[in-house]
């Protein structure tokens, strides 16, 4: 996951940049259908996972929208941002990006430490928190508290109280979508499944006692959020 995770994030960003450029230059117009996943894989020379990450981020930022049974279509990002964000939410974007930057450093190291220091009980607590989030996604309920509990369980597994104290200081507002309740992604099942999948990678590395893989999985998780909120900031 170390080199692979970083490489996948870079590739996803490249796909995002190129598709976004096509949208902004009018090569892809509002209402146009995007190529299929296999076509995008072939065009960009990337895996299906990379394509799905890129589309998920473009969707979260309002550049594209899926229509069930038909495909993914170009949306109007300006209309999306105007309709979705309140003035308070717009002002929150810079702080959100700063917090994600801080969390990437702190929680990346926390995940690495947890991988070699966690007890069986602490690993079970991380697993339980992620299982709870999966159940909430499945039933369409709010997931911010469960998401926060997952990250808190990892902090606790470092057996270093300062990691716990730092995350407790921020509370559930450390989870960005909790600060943007009007964004579609706050309750979007596909987006939340992607977040859950990122959690699974982190948990797997911790369970395997692989500190470097845990560090990179957590950093990749934070980088994905950074990418989404940077795109959101650019639309304002």
C-alpha cells in the first residue's frame, strides 16, 4: 500500500484534472454523458479503482452526477455550489483544509504506532467502530459519530494519551462532512461506501501489524478528503 497507495492517489488526481479540464473548456458540456468505466480505464491507462475514486471526487464536488441505469453525466458545478453551500459552510472550507493537513501528519503516525502497539481488545474496538459505520450506511443513518469513533479507537490504540487528547479536542467536527450538512456527499451512500473502504484498508494494515502500510493508508484517506475540499474551495 505504501508506494501503491501514493501512486493511486496521484493517478486519481491526474484523471480528475483531465476530466475537469474537459468540462471547464467545454469539450464535455453540461448534460453530456461521461465515457464508461472501461473506456476511461483505457483512455487514461489506469485501474477501475482509480477511475472510481476520480469519479467519486468529481461527483462530490458537483462536476458530475449519476443517473441510475443510464450512466454518469456532466453537472453544473456552479449551480451545485450555490445551491448546496451556506455562507457559514463556505467560510469553513479553509479551516477544514488546515485541519485535514494537521490530521494527515498526526493520524498518519497514530495509525503506524497503533499497528505495532495495539492490543487485541483495541483492534477489536477499531473493528467494531468500522462495523457500526457500515451498518449506519446500510440503513441510511448519520455516520459522522461512527466515523469519529473509528479514528478515536485508533488514537486509543497508540497507548499514548496525547493522540487521544488531540482528537478529543476537535471532537466530531474533525470529520469534514459534519461541517457541511447541505453537501450531497454528507448522506450519499456511494461516497460513504468509499470512505468505509478507506477505513477497511487502514484497519487491515493495523490488524496485520504493518506500521508503514497503516501510515500510508491513513494518509491516503486524508489526501482523498483534501482533494475533494480543494475542488470545493475552487468553485467558490
